[in-house]
């Protein structure tokens, strides 16, 4: 048995902190959390303080390390994106293909199977489009958006069986409740987003099996006192998970703090980055569907905009979102860590990730007391 013991840091197991303890890993999985003065035999890795946690999980990553998935929907692109985010603590992510052609979508579905099997930090695939609403297009191309057809349902279900974890973002206007039910019953994570729907339409899709809402507040019908919209339906529904972009640009912190207090259902909000290719890259601009996206510095972190000022994804990494949560959203470190580990794991049904309990994967991150990443591991191997 190949055993590693990591000692010298506080351990956060997904629920609580452990002091004066060490994490024991056997064959790439968590064995136990042992007393620091009573360790079994094995290779000992000593850390200098800080916190050892499950690695961060990001359900929405358009790019990183200088590559957008839309540039080349291949396994190599997925590895580049995962490698670009790993220095910031992300050990599992869903490369995200934004609205594109049918050929690009099929290429991404095929590539994801290979990438997941390689165990290099790619946990599945997220298709954010093309079944979105032009009225809430954001930085997506409206001309490529269309309703879900029955053949799309068959294609996605077949792909899910090969990939394992497949998330799809769809507007309520572009998918029927019956289609949502079929996709959800097949194990696909259906999320409503880029939608101008009524709260009633949203609730119908939730009741049919839609599990989440993509980047709450952004690119969706807002909450009014007589028309609650998608925002109101998402906050009110106790079973619905919501990803949030915490970068100081996409959503005012007052709105995020309000959502955190109001959301029905414990632990139903989690961090996503919605990151673009510039994370992990020194460049200041890139091309998205033929349009230049530029980095504008200022605020908590830089923002990415099209020429008309439209936000085009984010320039934030997962460690930064945790710092933002602690600094601006009144979150404890424990809850901020859960929003980057335990909660996205539960949302995506990654049952053996997001916590440090016996049998879980040893996907780990070590952070300093000021939430700077020093080391990561995937299945117990330094990464």
C-alpha cells in the first residue's frame, strides 16, 4: 500500500477544521485524519501552517492558460485550461463551451470523454448554449441560439453515458419541461440560464428536474415585486443550486449578500469563475467568436469586456473568489471553502470529491492564512 501523510496544517474536511492532525492518504484516496503524534508508517509531507482542504471545483470555466475551449474543442485544450487554473487551487473543473456551431459542440462532447479518463483535472463538460435566449445573450452570439430538438436530447444522453458528468445551461424559453425531465432522468445536470423567462416558467423547469441556475443575477430576468423572474424563482426554490461569480464586477456585493441570506435550502449557492483564457496568461486581450475581448484593470480584480462594454466572462480564479467571499460577503473561511469545494461537488454529483472523508479522492489544495495557494494534489499526486 502506497501511503502518504500530510502534516503541519489545519485540516478542513468540508464540514469543520481539525487542529494538530494529519491527513493520511492511501492509493490516491483519503484514509483517515490521524492525530499528529500517532502517525502510521508512510511518506510524510510537512506543511508550514495554513489550511489543507479538498481541491477547488469549478463548474464553469470557459478558458485558462491562454486557451478558450471554443478556440479548439479538444482534449488538449481541456488540459491547458485545467493546467492554467491549477496554480489557483482548482483540481477539478468543467471546461465550458459557450454557444457555438453543432460541429463544435460534437467535438467538445467527444473530447471530454478522453479528457476525463486522463485524470488531469477535467471532471466533465459544461455546454452553455446554444439553447439560450437571444434576449439575454450576454457575450454569446444570438444567431447561433436555437430551441432544443428531440435529436439534441438523444445526443446529449448518449454523450453523458460516455463522459460521466455533463452539465447543460438552457433558457427556459428554449427547452420544454418534458425535455428537461428526460435529460435530468438520464443524469445530466440541467441548469437554467441566459433566460428572460417568468418565475412560473422557471419553476416548471425546476419541478421537471432542472437542478441549477447559471451565474445567478447575470443574463436573466431580474426580481421585481410583482414579477419575480428567474432570479426570484431561483432564490425561492429550496432544491435549486445557484452558481455565483464573485469578482466585484458581475454582481454588486450587496446583491450577493442578500441572496446568501435569502436563499431557501442550506448550502445552495456556490462559486464559479466563468473564467476566460486570460487566467493564467500574461496577455491582455483575446478573440471570442471574431470579437476582441480586452482586459480592463481595476477593482478587486480585472474585468473582461467587449468593445461595447459588455462583460465577457471573468478574469477571476477560484482562490480569489474565496478571498472575495471572506472580505466582501461576510462569509467565514469555512463557508467560503464549502462554496468552492463541497457545494459544487454536491451540485455536480461528484460524490467522492469536495470533502476529506475516508474513501474520497485525495484532490487537495494547501492555502496560506491569507488564502494564497501553495500546493495542489490530484489523486494524492503533486500537481
